[in-house]
C-alpha cells in the first residue's frame, strides 16, 4: 500500500516513464534533451521559463466512486484498517516548445508512450508506490474543448495545444485502525421459545 506521498510519486513516475522513452527517440530527444525539461509545474508557472519543454500538471483530484464502499483491510495484529482512499488524478499535459510542429511532435510522442505503457507498475513507479505492488492505469481523458478551455481559463492563460489524462487508481492508506474482537463462542437462539 501507499502513503500520502502517492500524489507526488504518481507525477514523478509519469515523468520517469516519459523520459525513458523520449531519450530513445532522436527526433523528440532533440527537443527534450534532459529529464529536467519535463516539469510538474502548471503552464502558468512556467511562463518565461525556456528550460522547460513539457508540463505535466496535476489539476484535479477526485475520489474514485467505484471503490468507495470497500471493506476494511487487515491492519496490525487484530486491528482492522479503513480501506485505502482511491483517487483519480487528472493531468493537463502541455508541450512548451516553440513552433506548432514541434508541439505536435512532442504531444504525439507523449500520447504514444502513454498508450503503449498505459499500465504502470513495479519499476515504472517511484517511492512508496514502487514497494506497494499497486498498478496505475493511465487513460486519455476525453475532455471536451469547453472543459479543457475552463482549465486554461482557471490558469488565466489563453488556450494552447494540450491533452488531459486520468491516472487511476492511486491508493492512499488510512492510518485509522480499530480493534477487531475475534469470535470466541457461537450461540444461536433462533426459533427457541423463551
């Protein structure tokens, strides 16, 4: 399982996976020649920063409704721990390179990598995620132009070429445990008259 650092570790894992593939592609590697050129900062924070060529910005976090009512998991000893918090993380991916052709090349490569490596696990993950045994699914988010434009409006920037991805499911462990009294005796009074 993962701890609260999972939010940061998912972003770092995405950067690592993208960099692994970009450095092997000479055409894209000419545009993004170093892992430090991929940033987790918002495009608004990167205005005037010519060193960054790709922004992977976490702009929304939502609890996954499909896993909300899961049973508690085994804690320490006879303790039960609340089921982990399952999250969907929404990322805005924006090429920050200059020319439209270069932006489209970078975006095409990102889409190819995240399509080919849509499931991140084991060595793809960093930190507590790497040891957790968790599997992350990276899915292209079919956001409409209006939805994407609202994100850009919230950043107080004009719309630029970008795509949205959802990373499912990031688990954040609960620290709450309660004692589980084991069953010591079975009794049944069903159907008996008192």
